[in-house]
C-alpha cells in the first residue's frame, strides 16, 4: 500500500539526501569537547542530536506531507506519539554514546513504516562514510560517501546491492552491542555454534548482517522503535529478518508498549 505521492525511488532518494544533510550537521559537532546533557531517562543527548532533528523533520514534512513523524528528541521532550497506516520513525543520532566516545559508530536513522512494518529506511554513518538504504525486498544497497560531500549523492560510490549470506558450516559470526551486551544474550547464544563475535554501536549491527559481514544480532535489552526501524528495513530488504524471540515478526506502532520493543533477534541467511 502506498501512502505518499510520487514514486518509491524518488522518496528513498530524498530520504538519503536528508540523512546526508543531517550527518553533515552532526559532524560539525564531532569533537572531544562536545557538551553532553541527560534526558529524563538518564540517556545522554548533545546539541548534535537536536540539530540533526531540526534538519530532518521539516524536510520530511515537505517530502511526504501529511505522514506523521515520530522522532526521538521530540518524544523525549513530551510530544505525544502520532502513528497511522503510514508514519516515519526518526532517530537523528543513534548511538550518542559512540558519538561522545568518538569511535565513529553512530548513525542517522530514518524509516517509513507502512501497516506495521518498516518498508523503507536509511542508515547513514557519517564518521565512517557508509550509507545503507532499502526501499523493499531485494532493494537494499550500500554506498560509500565522499568526505566533505556536497549534501547529495553526486560524489558517492556506485550502489552496491546488499544480500545476507549463508552462514559458514564452522559457525556463526555474531554481532552484538558494544555497550549493551549482557548475560541473557550470552545464554541465548549458547544454542548456536559460534565462531566469532563482533561488536558495533547503533543500528550498524543490522546493516552488517544485511551486508553479509555477520550472521546474527540478538538483543536482550530495551530499545525503542526509532532505534531499530531503519536498520530493520535495510536487513529485510537484503533478505534477512527481525523477529521477537519466539519467531513473531517485530512490528511497529506499538502504542500499547509506548513504542518500546520486546527482545528480538535479527538474522541473515538460514540459521
């Protein structure tokens, strides 16, 4: 079902451009002396989060007028959630701790939700010049973005199509949160043959499964829908899946949970 004017190709191009502009703004703040404050839930926030959101939200309203937007910083400020048959989920700076620690593993996340599932998404990691995006099944791509880009895709590499891999017979490559791996995750992984562990921050974990660099990403900790939707869209577009631990597909617009996700597992090829 289409909930916006114009083609899907036009919209995903626009979402990529918006993410590029937000990423450039974030990099203007990327320094060791960045000022950090705390939100009500004790999570960190910086001026970069707000500046990126101030770029993304007006641009989305122009690109897809009438489609509601749920964004992390507006929500943290108390704006009520507005969802519908179609709505956007935005995390202007996913991985604020990674941003503060200057390890490069933070992203701009923009996703379109249609009928409860992420059908389009962009994950842009401006510090490492990687952009992942998808607009449906079989339509997931990565592009390398030139440093000091012009705010569009004109100087990006050719798109590389993403597809999940078949795990190696000698075991799985697991990717987990750099800051949130816990005992429950280790218990869950005991049921698999594991050959390697990788760590990464933000929604990059979904994208590294989508690109065939890892096989499985389990999460046994709290996440919000804006944390996962864009990465979920990329992984689904590359042939992977994101489900609750019992195999139920992870859905979005969960107002009864306050847009909080249950525990989930993101998988690549047949596992």
